[in-house]
C-alpha cells in the first residue's frame, strides 16, 4: 500500500478524485462500519474546542474550504499539525495565505451557518518538524480575535492517567469517513483506545513508513482495525477523560489492522513550548 503519512488532503476536494496520488492507493478493504472511520455524528456544541482550518482560495468553497482540523487550547490559540501548514499544502508559507481561517462552533460546514470564522493572524510551525520520521508534527495558530464562549479544552500534562494504555479516547474531525475520499459535511467523532507503545513501535519501527517515538507520540485505535482518524482530520483533537492528549498526525491508511493512527503527544508539545498550565494562553 502506498503510504499516506500525513493525514491531510493536500489539494482542493474537487480535484482529489481525479488525481490518483491523492487516493488511498490500496485494494485492502476498510471495515464497513469503519472519521473519522467508524465514527458517529456529533454537534459542535459537544466539542466546542474542535475547529476546522479553512482556505477557500486554496481548497474551494465546498465545505467552507476545510482541509485540516485544530483544537482551541486558548481563546485565541489553536494547536494543529505542522504538516497542515506546509507550503506544499497551502501553496506557500501560511503568512501569505490571505484567507487562512479557523472555523469554530459550526457543525455543518456545507451550510455555512452558525459559529465563527476567525482569521489567523500568526502561524508558528515547529522548526524541529521532520516530514520523514513525522517527529515534531505540530504548530500553533494565533487568532486575530478571541473565540466566543468557553471553547477551550485543558491539556493533559506528563503523568496524566488519560495517557494510559487501554484508556478510551475520542477523536473528532470532518475527515474521510471511508478511506476512499468520502468527506462528510458535518462534524463526526470516533471512540478509540490508547494502545501500548510496544504495539506502536512494532507497527512503525522506522524507515520510509515513519518512526514511532513514544516520548513525543502516542497511538490509538483498535489492533484489529476499524475506528480511526483519516485524511482531512489532521491536527484535530484526541481527547480522554475530558482532556486533550493528542493531535491527529500520521499513519498507514485508515482503519487498517496493525496500523493504528499516530498522534502527537500533547504533554510533549507542552514541554516543548514551555506551557506548564492547562491553556495555551498561559
């Protein structure tokens, strides 16, 4: 199977079906009940910290130009995946994308109703991000104005029991729901399990498929496949015990047995950024 390390749609949705390089590139079936693969609908009000990254100029007006996810950790601070802000994705550095926005509080992207669309005033990409190993895959967006209401989720620091293997977690996004380029208009979520580091290290030992690093990553899903994040969910939140523990980052395919989804470990992000408290505004 051709590897899709970065779980992001890198060209406008209207072009994806016509370009083989953007398909999953595999004849292996995805579980039928398997965005999120194997997910269920959820209202934005149930996860107000889940936001969509948008650029209509780059990705077209369909689904409000959504191409990645993000999570509000401060009223004007959003975490996302570094690969979502790559020049190959955006067509240039993020500061030159004039209509780069965060959409918050909107369940249905196609309707264009409800919630906020807030301009990104500054984008910081982790300089240590490595697109080969997938290490350091996170960035920080500063918004031009604060998000309304109480949209902020707390982050799980080192030693938090939410990271324990076997813990039930939930991943949120507007990404592919089948592994075959089927994108929903509305927000979805899927329940997954935090998996042991040893299983993840065996699945991704290094080389061209990326390298699992337990100090900065965690993986979640089901060993037999099924529920998982997928293309378009990149940068979105993985939540356990009401706290943010991961950002959707990479994997091989979607919902495949033996290839769980890999997430950036939020405690490592906090340590890297010097965030000792529960909010990015700290």
